[in-house]
C-alpha cells in the first residue's frame, strides 16, 4: 500500500485536513494500483486501491476552530429529535 507525504490544517477538534499532496512513497507491490510495479493492463483488477496512512503530515496552519464534520456536533449544539 503506497503512502503520501502531505501538508494540511490541524483543527481544534484534533482532525487534520490535507491541503496539498507533496509526494507519493511507492510500496513497489504489483497488487497496489498506485505502484509503478502494477501492470498497466491488469485483467479484472481487484488490486489495492487505497493509500495507507500518511507517511508524514506537515501542519501548515493550526486553528482553534472545529472542522466541518465536528462543528455541527460540538459547536452548534446539535439537538436530539423529539
């Protein structure tokens, strides 16, 4: 599984959002669709399609605000349905 080195924003809730992908680190596995070793015409391809966890996350901006996903639940006072 290939990995990425990224830059991004760290939010007050603890989440990290990628703003820029710097480079890909190749796993050199023929069963990983992102690798240079993966065959170009892989028949009926069921190979790994997802990247692994980021190899390096460089924080370029830090904010006390919550990310969009957490803001509703923790900042805007989500209400239970009646």
